[in-house]
């Protein structure tokens, strides 16, 4: 995670390199550095690398940092984490604060070198004590997690606060979490919300999402679905999958925003393409049942399959139904049986009922009344009315169990109470 050099190299060069550590002298190295700086400013990174290299080798810490940044981003030179690390280390040893922070990140994440959290913490601390807000947050995180240093939630919270008060969005977010959960600091949900809001206003996607959840649920603020949507949208636009999912749900249901199934489908798709199973399932539902979109069973099958392969129980059941009926995909009882069984094993009542049917009729497997009873009973105990009716039939006929009219009546009665007419008629006949 080297966000500033990789994502916005010019911002780093402008903010972190222009101020020398000591008053400069007009020397060849200085001239090389400023020439490289001008080249970087106009986007000519190859020239910047050529100008900075001799200055860096001569000991100019700004040039060392600039050259490291080019290697980190692959600008003007081939990307090379080991070279980036080497030049960050030289600048860090010479006292360059930003380089100390970035050296810590490289060591922490094992970029260009074997990971060494303990050494990373040493560099974070040096940068943090010099006032670097990002390093203060990183040190707080190491202390909170006990990574490279003894776990110390109270000290972690102190560093988070210093980072937060210096305006670091991640420090604000982490301080908010500490205050919300009472980790290393007295629990204070109101202050937690204030710092979450501060981080969200700075554009931190996770904070924006959490703020959206707060407004949706009324946690610490009056519930306001429209504000929830506003913050979900901000986080979703940055690619946060769970925000995309929740925004899709709001649009699908008209919660805090006008109902718009087509827009919901776009956000569900965005989250599903990041691998979110629930989003793939909800997108499949829109296509399967034509909820504001044209019915498209083939697309429904595609998205159910993605979710099903990730273990989503409802998607597995619905994909099984498509295979059973040949909707959007070729009819295949064996695959239908496979997905019903996977879902049933996760205690999904609908899948338990469907699996019982397949055992009863021998679809995709050998006919097996005993297993039919087993799964009808599981589904019935989970409240599935059709399963209760079917289980009553099994006891009524003595299929897979000893015939028992008392148990048949029990299950018919439960199904009848839920409106199953066949159960009501058979119960009247038995009475």
C-alpha cells in the first residue's frame, strides 16, 4: 500500500521533495535535483530519473526520495520494488521523514524485501515522532494489532488521535473505530461518529460507507434513508463493493431514493464483479423474476452460478430450479440435484424440500424414500409448508417410514394452517 507515490506521484514530489532538509547550496547535485523536479512536473519522468540519479548518488536526500518514488510507480524507469526500497532507505537513514514512513510500509508489506514488521515499526515511530500523520496512523495500527510490537490499544489510540487531529483520514477512521468499540479509550459513540464524518468528508470510502450505515439504522443519528444513500453513493463511486451492494438494495427497494431497478442492477453488477456473492444473487433475482428488468433466465443462471460457487445457499437452490426446469440453461437433473444438496446442507428449507422431491422421484439420483423423508422433515421443521404437507403424505402412505396417521394429521394440520389446500382436504378426509 503505497498510495501517494503510486496513485499521485506528482503530488508527492511537490509536497514532499521541494523542501530540503537543510539550506541548499548551488552545487551540481542541486542543479540535477531541480532539473529533475522540472522534468517530473511536466511528466517527463525518464528525464527526471536521469537528472536525479547522480544527485541521489551524491547524497541529495530529495533526489533519493524522488528516484525511489519513480521506481515505486514505474514512471520513467521499470517498476522495481527492490530499487525503490534501496533509495527510500538511503533517504530515510539521512532523515527524510516521508521516506521513513514509506520505508516502514515497504518493510511491513514485504515489498522488495522479506517482510519485517518489527523493523517497519522502528521507521514508523521515527516518522511519527517527527509529526508524520500517515506514520502516526500506521504506528497506531501496528500497536492495535500487535504487529511488530507488543499489542497496546491505549497507545494505539493515542497515535490514532494525533494522526486524526493532524487531518489524516485513516487516522480519523481508526480513532472513530476505537471510540466506538472502547478499544484503548473510553467508549464514546458520539465522538466516534464525529471522526467518522470527518474521514468521510475527506473521501475515505470505508468511512463514507459506515456513515451510510449509521444513517440507515439510526445509530447515533436520526435515521435518514436519503442521507444513507448519499454516503453509500460516495463510497460506491470509489469502488467499495459493500457500498455498491447497499446502494443497489436502496435503489431496488426505493429506500431513500426513487425506485430504479435498472440502476440497482448496475450497482449489483459492480459489486458482483468484485466477487460479492450477495450482489450476484440479487442481480440474478432481478433477471429471474423480471423485477423492473426484462426476464432473462440465462443471465439469471450466470449470476446465480457465480454466487452458488461461492457457497451462497439461496443462489444454489435457485440455480438448481433453473437446471430442473431447463430455464435459461439446458435441463440437467444431476446438476439440479447437486445444487439442491449443497444448499440443503446449509439448512436452506426450500432446498431441503427440493432435495427431498428429487429423492422421492429419483431425479438426478436413485429413488430413495428414506432420504426423502429425512429432508422433508428437515424442511418441515424449518417451517416449509409444502414440506410439511409432503411429510404428512409420507406418514399417511408409509413411504420411507412406518405408516402413522397421527403424525400424518400433525403435519397436515401444520401445512393447512399455512394455507395448503391439499393438506386441508386430506385432513378433513382423515377426520
